[in-house]
């Protein structure tokens, strides 16, 4: 085999040489090493091995620049070659040197700043490098000259202090400019070579992914400059832990590393501990994903990195630092996500996604005036997908706004159908994620679409998810205000789920309704959930906000919600989500239709917003003669607070609408209703057992007040019931239904026959009337925990505290009832750790008689701000606790969300469709993007920097293609268009002046006869500093809210990378001379079959071209090249071109993995026969059939031996030319 010629200095030849030699480490001769180390000239000798630069020797002069010996310099260089270089020069020098070392740059000359351990300030270093061939190995020698710090000004002007003097653009970015860590593509090379080396050395490699939790919010809170400092600090931590070339920064706050599995957990725990203190303590929590050796295949290092990041991001709700390992079962998540993102555009285009509707039912009447639109993905092959399956994926990809804009159009169409059919009573709500407001101006877009439809904004409700902890709340508020200004109602959705914040109610957001998440209905601790939900609904009522609870599945849940005062409900109990036509048929015109008329809404709104626990009319009915005995067991058993109910008088009958727990128990006790009746007819429960005088009084009130005086007032009345129950209370009419003529009234009980209620049977002795005060316990409903305690003394010293008073909020915190706490000692219900703390705080208050304040964390992990003060009761003290979990969490938790380019994501999806041809992928990508931006034409031109040709084009329907006319376009003419040199320096432009477009691109414009170019955006893509092509979009919709300059630049980057990558793959895998597959794909194919689980048969033919050397020497190398080309063509004609590999100078191998053994041997027989015919190349061959592909290498060696035997036979008949 002929070794490649090292006299050729072309980068491609040099790179091939490195590929063959990259695993061989060169050792200098001892005498030569000694000579170098004793030299006073500052120089270093290096070798490019496994994709990285390794120092072989350091001279005495070079080592003294660092205050070290040659041995010390060599040892330190092993952990980092680029240490001590100025941070602003680091990435530039790294990229320049690696480009030179890898053969992509012919020379290395650089000037940079350095501060070694012996320097007080930065000094200037001039460096120059050359390649040298030593005993068949290529080495690199770099000479250094160090200047004094006084000469800095000669090399760096003040306005250029942060830029290196030499600004040659390297052929490739090897290092991240900010952190100095390897770039993405370079890390793939390093990790691929490094992990293979670890396997060879018997080590177990792992790949790690790192993400800083909440980095985006960190930038927003502290500035992007501070964020960059944190990234640099974290990069330094990774560099110290894994060495510089073993880690990388891919984008924003995503880092990667590879290392051995040895003692991995301990090293990662140490890293997480150190991460807390980096950047002067201004740091973030870190999550780490581990792809370990058990899953490691390394066929595709990029996929391995993706899997590591998948593990890293698996539990995004975990806010603390943590480590997660990749599991094979997780791969289907990536596959499903890829499916959604790859088919999203088609789903929108084909209408696979459609709105399904579910009714929102008012709890007072069981009628619906609102539907919620839920997205359903009806794939023709995969079936129906629910919104929760694909919406999180679209949200993470920052394209969810496109789905919701599409849904708005579908909802508008359905609302117009309702209007055409005579129904104006249904409003439809659509869901928006709060994150969408950072992706797109949703409020403006939706308002514009709805205005264009001509529909009333009252028919659309905007539901926004309540997850705004670390998003730009001010921006979200502005979007809400735009909705409000345009007449839309704004609701908060999924309140109570995940990270919902109660702050949305206190920050003056223009919301009219809160939808509580279904988790309140499904929570295992139903009692606790009921208490929390009740308090939340009370708070909303006081703020004038309606409430809806989701997830209602049975009548029991409905009754509980009616009791605690919820306005409306939603869930499977009222119907599954349905398509528009099904919903219209069943809920509007069908036999079970129950639509709330628009004119009735105000009537039910008045009733729905009435608080049953703290009604606004309390002061009007307080009576100082009423008293309350706290130890009354009957009251505590049956009436939890003031019994208040809401009734409806209709057609001479009274119906129960809703009431609190005490009122509901009262109705059951007096026999007016039964629990079964309320379950069977929760929206229309008639009160059957009712005092006859009561209905007479109500009729009289309606006649006098509503129709004559138009002013209602409170009425005190005493009524008897058929079961001998006597009740006193106050009643008042509050509203009238204009459609049915019904009247709503509130009923407040003040006293009742206690014995009758307690025993639930008639008694001759009616007992004593038990009265109770409406406002006896002023702290009972205070949402903050409150208590009063008094000391328990022993020998004159306080040893404990006894509860004198506790409110319900404190009882909930302790997890006990108020009854059990009162008169008990505090130590009984306080942990051993917390009790001494509170005793000290109470002692301080007793001593100083002043307030004591502080912050306290209880055993359950909740944070409270507290105030301890002397109570009005002698020798007693009060304690108020204010929960500050939210504030503490905002300090410890930050939003974690990767930022992806929202405009370019679909382009990436199109270009990365698996198994898609490049031409198809680019055409599809141009078409998708062209349609989205409303362009007339979108095309890609490849260029030699003067002339360009249109290689890919998309045109809007109705526009003629200009591709045939644009195959030889002059784009840099001296007389017109871009000036010489202007194109090379041009990156992008957006032009909106037709005259300017004609001036800059006259030859392109001349190609069109069917339309005028009104605007144009242009961006070029490069390879090695030279322009290789550009992307152009014409007549795009300039009114779209898009950063067009950024969009076209990203488009050019993506498409250019694809085209250049395709060209590089062809160059890498194709023999330049013969056009056959070269050694690289040959070795990859052999390895693939050796490692495959399944085995198969493969035919092997080893070929050697006879007489090549004789031809080269006698006729010259062009004749030899022609002979090689002829041989390659001959082999391709007789065997499939895909199977033929040129593996050396005159050697070829055929690997046939498609034909059967008999077919393969027949081909070989025919081929051998053709070799005897005139004017065919003389080739010695060896044939072997490999029945087991795991033993392919043995079969190749056998074929090689047979070929050598055939060659020996050839030279028996022909003169061997030496």
C-alpha cells in the first residue's frame, strides 16, 4: 500500500493524514528531547492527537517565561495549554491554533496577552508555528517572543483593548467565545475520540449534561452581563473538574462533559457543592443528566448528548440541584416529541387539530353560557391525541402561540356558525399559556382577528394559565389589559396546580374569573382541599372575581362546591369534550339542551357573587340582644358559623339554590330536603317542608318592595315547620330573573329550636331557644394563623404555655381542631426543636413589653414571618404568623426554561426529518417558511463569489419559477450591483425600497417578467471565511411581528450548514480521484457489521491493480491516475458502485451485503472471465464468502491472502517492476 504523499500541503491531504495517524502518540528521541529542553529559545513542540493539541516538549527559554522548569511546564500543559491567556484573547487564540493544528490553516501567527505566575501585569506574546515531519510523524513547533507590559499600547489601542490584533477569521470555531470551552462541533470530535480511547484503556466513559436552573430569570433580574459572569464561573468549575477539552458549552446555559465512571457520584456531589459558591456566591442550582456506559453505543455522539440532556431535563419541576440518569425507556419521549414537532405544520395545514368543546355550567341553575375550546389532534394514522399530550411539547419548542392563533380562527368560525343558526348566548373560552406572551404579541393578534370577524368580544373568553412566578409579570399584565380594553373577559386557568401564585389576585391583574384546577377534586386529603378551596373562593368573592372548579365527576362533588360558594363547575359529570356539531346537537337544540340566556346572566351573577360566610350586609342585621354560648354542643355539632342560604322563589314555590354547611344541615334537619333529592336534582331542589306563612310573606315583600318601592330591605320573621321546628331569621330579596320572573333571596338564621334539631324528632318540650351572635369571633376567619397563650408556672418560673385562644388558620397549621387546642399546653403540639424557640420569644416579650418579630421555618418546611406582642388579657401574649413561602421560594427558585429560536424552529424540524433527502428537506423548509412569512419567492443560490446559480427555489402559487433563468447570475459586476469585495463582507440585509433592490441585484430582478420585487431580505453563508451562497426571500409580509433580519440570518446559517455539511461528507467519504467510496466508509462498514447483534452473509473481493508503479514511472502520474480511474469504473460496472471501496493506492475491496452466496459467486465468476478480455485493466483478485458478518475481518484477510497468491501468479508471467 502506498502511503499518502506528505509533500502536498493541501489541507484535505493533511487532514486525511491526521485521520490515519490520530491514535499514534509520538515520542521524541531522548537526545533530541534533551537538546530542546536545554535551548534558550522559547519554543514548544506539539502533536495533534485525537482532535486535540498535546505538548511533547518545552524549551528552557519557554519554561522560564512561566517561572518553571521544562518538566514543570510540560506537566502543567497537560492540564491546560491555554492557561494564563487574557480572557478576551482566549477563544480567538484557541480557534486559530486548532485551525492550524488540524490542517485547516497553513500558518499560525498570533499576538496575544498573557499573565504568568511571575508577571505582575499582562505582557504581549508573539507566537509563530510551523509543521514538521519527524520520523514519519508530523509535529508542530511554535516559537514565542514575550514583550514587556509597556509595549501593550503598541499592539492594543484603547478602543480595541478587548480584541486581538490579528483578526484573521479562523476556518472554524473550535472554542466558545465567552467561556473558552470547546464548541459544539469540536466537542463532538473530542468526545468521540476520548470515549473510544477510554474503552480501549478499559475505562467506563459517561457523558454528562448540565443546566443552570432559572438562568433566564437570573439574566432578567441581575442583567445579562451578570449572567455571562455566572456562565464563565461555571465553565471554570467544569474545567477544573474535567479539564478544558473534556467539556463544552453548547448554547445559553447548557453545558456538556465526558469523563470516566470512576467515583462519579462523589465527584458530581462535590461539583454541586462547589457550584453554590462560584461567582462570589451569586449562583444557581444545577441539574445534571448522566448517560452512562450501560447505555453507551457512541455510534452517534450527538444522540448521546441529546439523551444526556433528556435525563437532565426529565424532572423540570425539581427546583434544587440534582442528578438524573438516562433510562432506555425514556427514548420514546424523544421519538414522540420529534413526531409532534415534525408533523405540527402538516397538522395545522391539513386541519388535523380541531377544537372540542366542554360546557362550563353555572352551579346555581345547571345551565351553560360558556364552552371551553380544547385542542384535539386527530392524526389519520395514529388516532386522537389529547391536548395535554402535545401542548407541553409545543410550549417547550416556543411554537405554542401558533397553535392558539390557529385555534382562534377555528373558534371564530364556530361562533359565526352559532350566530347564523340564531344562537348568541354561548361564549367560548380559549386557553393561552402565560409563556406565549414572551413568544408573540398574542393580545394584539387575537384582538385584530376577532375585530375582523365582526363578532362581539363578549363571545370570547381568554383563559391564561397561572404560572407566572418567573415570567415577565408586567408584560403579561400589559397583555391582559389589552384584552380587557378590547372587550374580552380574562380568566386565570389551572389555579392551584403546580406553581400557581396567589399574587395574581393582589397585583391588580384585570381578571374576572379564576378556574381552580381539578386537583382540588382529586386530592386524597379531601377535607384539607375543601378548606383551602373554600378560603380561596371567599377571597375571590371579596375581590369581585367569579370562580370555576374543574374536574367535577359526580353529584357529591357538585354539592360540596355549591355549599362552599363556587360560581360554576366543569367536568365529565356534565359531558365529555365534543366536536362542534356534536356539542350543538346535544347542548343547544337537543332534548337535554340547557342554555343560559344572555339576559339572565346579570341575575345569576348577583347570586353567584354573594359571600355566604362574610356577606356585605352583616352590619345591617346585627342585634346587640343576641348572645352566644361557646360551650353549646348542639351549635358546634350542626352549625359551623352563621347558617346562610340563597333561595329562589318561582311560580309560587321555593327552591334551594345554595347555602353554607350550617344552612344545608338546617334544611335537612327541618325536613325541607333530603340529601338524595339534592343529589338527584342539584340545580332545581324544591323545598317541600316549609312554613306556610313563609310563602305568604314572600309574596307580600315582592309586591310591596320590588314593584312599588323598588327598594328591598331586611325582614325579621319567625316560622314554624310541619315537624314542630321553629326558626327565626332575616330575609331579603336581592334580584329578579327577567326571563323567568323568578326572585332570588338570601336567608340568614339567627335562632332555632335546639332540642328539635339535636334529637331530630318531635318533643313535647320545645326546649330553650339557643341564640348566637353573627360576629362573636372576630379572628376566627382571619386567613393568618393567630393565637393567644398564657404562661404555665412551676416554682415561679414559666415552663410552658397554655392556649387561651386559637383561630381556624392556626388550627389548620398545627393539624388539630380548635376544640382540642384550647386549654391545652403548647408543648404538646409543638416539636422539641420549635418549643424552646417560642418560649424564648415569649420571654423576650414579657421582659421588654415590646413586639418581637422574626422569620421562622417549621418542621414541615414552611416559612413564616411572625409578630409576638403582649395581649390585652393580663399575663398573656399573642402570636401572628404570616406565611412567606412564596417570597422564600422566589429567592431559592428561578425559572428554568431553555430559549429556542421561535422563528427558526420549524426550519430546523424540516431539515432534520429522519431519512429525508437533503433536496427534499430544503425545498420543504423553504416552502414552509415562505408560506409563514407570506413571501412570493424564497430561494437559495450557491456562488463562487462573482456568479451565482439558483439551486433551490420555492414560489407562491401563481408565480412563475425563475430558477432556469438564474443559473449564471452576475452579482458583483463593476458597472452595477454590489461592488467587488462588498459581497464578501456582507452578512445580511433587509431592503424595502424597490429602487435600491434593483440597484443591488439587477441581474436577479431582470429574471422576472411576472411581478415586481417590493421588498427583499438577504443573508449569506460562509465556509472558511469565503462566501458559499445566500438565501433570499422576496415580497414577504413586512407587517408580521417578526425580526426578519434575525430570521433570514438563522435561515442562511441552517441551510448553509446543511449544504456545506453535505459537501464535506461527500469529500470525506469519496475518493477524489476515482469517485469511489474511500477507506473511511469502508472501515465504518466493517466495524458496523462486527458490532451488530444480528449476523448475515457478505461477499468479499480483494483487488489489486497490476502495473500501476510501472505506468507511473514510465508514462507519468497522469497515466497512472487514468489507469486507476479506468479500474474503478470497471469495478463499478461489474459490481454495484455502492459496494466498491478504494482502500489504498492500488487496492480495492468489494463488500457485497445484498446478494446471496450463489448470486455473488456467479458475479465473481463473470467478473473473472471479463478480466481476460482485451482492453480491460489487469487486476489480481481474491474472493471469499463470509457466512457470519461478525467474522468479516477474518474473511477480508482471507481474500487478501488469495489476492496475494493471484498476484504472485501474475508476476510469474510478467516482469515485476521495482
